[in-house]
C-alpha cells in the first residue's frame, strides 16, 4: 500500500474574476522509501498541490480545495488543525526552495533543529542540543559542535539548506516534501544536497516528494515521476520508463530541451509558447496550443489519463500515434 | 581554524562573545549608555553620594551661587541643588522606565493580537486605537491625571491608557509582514502551535522597532513627567524632582539662574542619553541609515 495516496486533488483560488484552477484533478502515490519527482514549469501547480495537501497554503486567500490525500490510511484533507500538528514535523517534514528566508534569522542553527525535538518529543534543551549536533553531523555539516551556535546569516546557502533538512527530519518523519530544494544553490552544492536526500532515504526509509522544474534533478534522483502542466498531470511513470519511452509530447519536449543534451553549435530545442494563465485555460488538452502533434480532437474535452504501459499513464489522446512517429 | 561557511570568531566562549558583541555596538550606544548608566548609578547610590539632605532647609545659605560647599549652588530655601538633582534622578528615571514599560506591554500585546488575528479583531482594536489618538496626547494625559488626582500612579495609569497606541501600531505592522514570512511557513510545516509560532518566531523578529522606539519614548515620558510636575499635577513639593525644581526656580531666573538651569541640564542630558541609545540601536539593527 502506498504511504501517501493523493486522489483527485483540485485547488481553485477564488478571485473577483472567478475561480482560478491552480490544480485540477491531480492524483499520484508515493510508496515508503520512494523518491517521487513532481516536475513542471513554474506555475504548473506542483507547489500549490503539495502545500494544499499539507494545509500549508498562504493564509487569507479565498480558495476551494477538493480531493483526498490518504497518508498512512488517514485523509489529510479531512484533518483539523490539531490533528495536522501531530502529522507536521513528526510524520511529514517539508523543506523549501530558499533556505535563507525559511530559517528564523534570530534563532541559531542548533535551536531550529532542536525546536521540533523539544516540542514534539519532549526532550530537554540539553538532550535536544546534543541530538541537534548529531543531526547536523548527519546532514554533513563540518564541525557541528560549533555550527550548532551559528546564526543563519553566518552559514552559506548549502549549509542553511542542510540545517533546514536536519530540522525537517529531526523527528524521523516518514515523508519529506522537498519543494525545489536545490534551485537556489550552486550546481556543485545541488548535487551534494540531492545525494544527502538519497542517503537519508537509504538510512531511514524516508519517502520523498521532490518538486522540481529541473529534469536533470529528476533523472539523477527519482524512482518515479509525475509531469505537471497548467495544473494537471500530463504523464506519470517510473523514471527509467519515462525517460526512455515518454508517452506525452510535453515530456518529450522537456527531455529534448535539457541543456545537458545540447549539441554544440546548434540552438537548444525549446517548447514554443508559454504556460497558459490559470484564468484562461485552453479547452481540451491544456498543452494543445504548444503541441506539434495537436489534432482537432485535442481541442475538445474530455482528456482523461490513459494507461500506456505498466504503471505508466499519459494524458495525451494521441500517444499511440506519436509513439509510432517518434 | 574556522569551518567552511562559519565566520571566524565563533570559537570563543559565551562571555567573550558577549563582550565582543557589546564592543561592536555603534559609538552612539556606548556614549548614550554611559550617560544613562551614570544617572542610574547616581539614582541608586543617592543616599551615599548626595552631599546634603535634599529637602533640609537652611535659610542662612539660601540663593547661593555655585561654590565649594554647594557645587551647583542652593535654592531659595537653602537646599543643596546637587543633592536635589541626584535624588531627583530617582524619580525621573523611574518615570522614564515605568512610563514606557506599561504602554510597551499593553501596546505590544494589542498590536500582536491585531496583526496576527486580522479580521474583526483587528478592525475593532484599530478603531479603539483611532479613538485614542484622535484626542491630543498631552490634553488627554492631563485630563486623566487631573481626574485621578496628581501623583506618580495617576501618571503611569494615564500613560498606559494613552501611550500604548504607538507600540500597537509598530508591532501590528511588523506582525502583518512577518506572519507571512517564509520562516513562519517553515515553522507551521514543523507542526508548531500558533502560540509557539507567535512567541518563539514572530514576536522576537517583530519587537526590535518597538524596543528602539521605547528609548525615544522614555525621553518623552521624562519630559512629560517633568512638565506635569511643573504644572503641579505630578510630584508635589518638597520632593526633589527635576521638572518641579525648574518650576520653583522660574521665579528666580533673573537673579539666581542656577536653580532652574541645573535641573534643566539634567533633563537634557538624560534625554540625550536615551536618544543616543535609540539612534544607536536603530543603526545597529539596520532600521535606519
């Protein structure tokens, strides 16, 4: 059974102009110890989907959230604040894109790692401090006995991200939602952080939802992948299958436009056009205005996910024809 | 040796780190702090450092200009001005501290509640604030003190009722911004209760401007207390208090200038001390250029 099973998740932001569909009928599942990549352009709804499922959307905005997120047999979407607090930090941790702004500037690194231990597990300050030093060591911070007293501004970006990871996994959660954890970091540091996440997975059986726009990150870390576009899942498959046999033109475009595949002297292929605005979505397949294979029936609903192989689903109506053409 | 990513100088012990941090404060903080600390010491040690009894009259030495026996001269009752100023510092410092403390606590709580909760709570509290500031500040203080009867307690009550508005505004504005800060979202993702998030993450980050303001507010409160005493609504004679001493010396300003001049100088010096502290800390926390 899956550790986390998200079913038909939809998020609408209510505006004076009407409801904006940020996430539309998204489903995916994560098994224990699995790294699931959620890939898509900025604005494709990947972050909103994960935050909605954890009730961590910015407060104040009017919205409508529908669907289920079954975690360990219980629906996160139906939980009240008190039940969620027992899940957050203890069972599900989250790390964010910008470690500089997601750490409290007035609290030491050790303090931020120790805080969940004191709060959730009732450790004394002293116990929590030594556990924090141990955790800082585990996430690869050199000289943790000294770093424990450092404030975030005294640490580099990579170190801050490590502190945030240590804080998120301090209470040994089952699931870590990592929202673009490497985007704000140097390329060399990116690799280290991804390796650290995989190490944590191997040691503790942690499952990870890795939100990213970078297919290279997916290729190097994930076990399975869900590709999102304009609030919808376009394709979902185990990673080797998706990379070798993509069944959706959008996935193919993403794979082709990776800088690592660039041929010297030739322009890097890109996907023409832009992501549609959530208030002005095309009918039918949302990708059809940018799709080289778009046909008349792509402009009309319904576009449902079709099974295109073992554990492989695609939202492309023409995946059979495209597969033969490619 | 310093580990990668950790700035040098993190090796030292806590006390050495504290010393370095104090030395690293702006010059304004050092000078202002020295002035305030001097007055604080004089106030605490008044019984031992004041050469004379501040209220003992000695009419044979009345109205003497500064001399060897009375360094700052004597007033019309022959009371030693230096002793009166030293004893007066007890009251004036107290007015500065307590005059700030209660408005600070009340204003911070209201501002935090208002900014964090928002909605109807915010609306009601802010209307209450509007009503309070729609009255002229001094007039309202004087009206409250006049109603409650003169004395320090009425002065503090009046300040608490009126002075909280500035703190509430400052803290509310900070809360409005910080409650949406990324590190608050991160704290929510760790499953902390709203109370913990407010007290351990938002408040420490929101309170700095209020602390800086409280230092300049202390100046105003000292001046206000002195003004009330001057008007006869504060400290009553023969107690030594700077504002009262100025009021008493006013009659003799042409013939015996020192009676009003030295208490005035004392007020100015303490006010400058607090102002420098406020400016220095503002500079240190990066609130002003």
